[in-house]
């Protein structure tokens, strides 16, 4: 592949000259314990938002605002340079997961440490390291060319790690402000350090809790165990009805709206360098178990799931307590694919629960308050995907893989629905980054590639429009 980066552009020299300063700035960001799930860090959340806003201003972005939501604030930035050029909205988040358990960290989670060519700190990969990169790319282009080559907007939130409860409403209320041609997502990763990839889809999600009641109180098992329904046994029986012997979801209508995999998609999936044995060894499992007729990669990326996340009831303490439990519960989450509707899936589950409830058991489905999210998908011929494909090819001197994610980024579907803007995942987390876990890390090589990668992508998007 011809390498468009063979001649050193001015922004690349700038990035090289300012590398140590940029690292120092990232370390400042990582020292802010912006843990969105813990109320005691509310002031840190504000401090992180102000830090991001300050760096956008320092990079030359002419309009930067901290906008309030029902929860943590959104940092918004805007740099319009030419109406004839495309507008990219850059998404990222400044909140992080709690660092616990602290005793498993080799160094303090909010004191960045460089070793083994990696930056170790909470948020280094997810998502402060990745969100930092487009800001520095804009700084480099402003310093060397005066402006970026395309129009840019920024939407950095502070609640991704708690499910982005405030962002969908913010996007709907601010649709005119956020209007763009596409979204560049600075949250996610590559297949590996030497194997670039582009994500073409993420799964949706929905869930519920099933409550089973068989009596007004726990009962003496000697007096009632032979003649009254046991809630734990009823829960186990009901839970077992959700899958058939081929590991398909047995809820009637569950697959009605599922789009079958195309030959092109299956070919893309087969190209990914997935090592089944190594994967099993890495996660400590002994075998793949899933819907018959699909590879592990196809199951993870493109088939819907119904998972039992937990089941409980009765006495679970040490020793023995001879009761016939009166209540039991289990939780369900479903990862959805296009075009499954989260509300419809819960309706189907509720019908299934009532139809298969064991005799003597009263059942209830609790839908919770968070709702669900649809799956997201973008086609490989999207102009921004093609620009990212060529840019990554130049950076790595090899073609990227097309992949999907088995997880969910709810805001991707919201942007698509409200702004009519597809999301292009463009970030550098690695499979071994240990995001959400102790010793989270971000490779120094990724630090360099990501800054260059954003500059090069901005230039290619400007040329190809």
C-alpha cells in the first residue's frame, strides 16, 4: 500500500516536538479521580470537565462551553471553517470507573506511571487517553496550518461509565447545535497493536428482573416441602425454559426481526485473526457454547443473546436452614442486533414468563427504569469509514479488519436516530488494556499513532469531500 505519510507534514513534526508536553498534560488529566458512579467525586467530575474545556480552548477551538445536563455536564466545542467541508462531531467521555480493588494495582490508580512502554492509570485507555488524542491533533493543526481542514464539533460527556443517563436527552434537546455529517468516536479500540480495525456495529441492550412468589412467607420444609411450590425450584424451572437444546433463545418471536448475516459480513468476520484456543485459555474457559451453526466470532458480533445474570432466593448463609422459600428472583439482559426493538423484546419475555410459570408460582416482570438501546450498524462503504480505512492502512502499512462489538454504546444509536449521523469508531484501546480492571494501561505506541491518526484522517476527509 502506498504510504501517504512518507513525507513528514508540519503537524507531524509538531507532534514529535511536543510529545513530552502532551504526555505531561495527559498525566494531569489522569490524576483527576473523575469517578461518575461515586457521589463523593462530584467536584472531581466538574474539575475534569473544566480541564477538557481548557484544553480545547488552548488548542484553538473558538467556541467552547460547559453545558449542564440532569447529571454531569457536557463539554461542547465548535470550530466551523468552511461550509463546503464536512462536519465531524467528536465524541468521548471524561468519567472513569472506580479503581477498586486498590490492592491489585501495582501503582496508585490516579498517579500515572510509565513502565513496559505503557501508561498505567485509571482512565488511561477508557477513555481519557483516547479522548485526549483528537484535542492534541487539533492543537497541532492549529499551530501549523491555522485551522483544522474540516469543520469540527466536540461532545464530551461525564456519565458514560454509568450508562449515559443524561446524554440522550441532551442530544435530542441540542440536535441543531450538534448537527454534523458523522460522528468520530474516541472511545473503543483496535484489534491489536499491529492490527488495525474498524468497528461496523455494536449490539443493543435491554433487560429485566423476574420475581417469583409462591407463599406469603418462607415455610417449614418438613411440614410443607412436599405439598407447596418452592420458589427457588420454580425460578430454576422457569429460567431453564429460556433456551432450547441448541442454545437458541426459546422466547417466541425473539428472532423475528433479526437481519440474517450476509455472505460479505461472514467473510469479513472470518478474516479477523481470532485464535479460539488462545481465547479460551485467556478467559479460563474450556469450550465455546452457543447457538448452533455460527462461529464464536459470529455469535459474539452478530447474534442476539439472552443472558441470565443472576439468580437468588431462600437461605444462602453458612450451615442449614430447612425452609421452603416463598420468593426467588433472576435477572436477564439481552444483547440485541439490528432491527430488534428493546421494548418489544421485553414484551415477548413477559409473555414467555407468564406462559411458562410453574404451577403455584405468581410471576412478575420488573422492567426497571433505564429502558434499552437499539443496536448500531454502519456500512463499510460509508465515506468516513472509507477515509478511516485508507488512513489506518497508511499508518500501519496494512489494511484494517472490519469488526463489530458484542457490547453496547447506547449513544451511537441515539446519534444515528436524532442527528442522522453514523458513528465511526476511531480509537486505540487494546485487548490487553485492562479497561475497568486494576492496572489499566495505554500503550505509548498508541499515544503516538492516535495523535498522528487524527491529523491524517482530518486531512483525508477534507480531500475526499
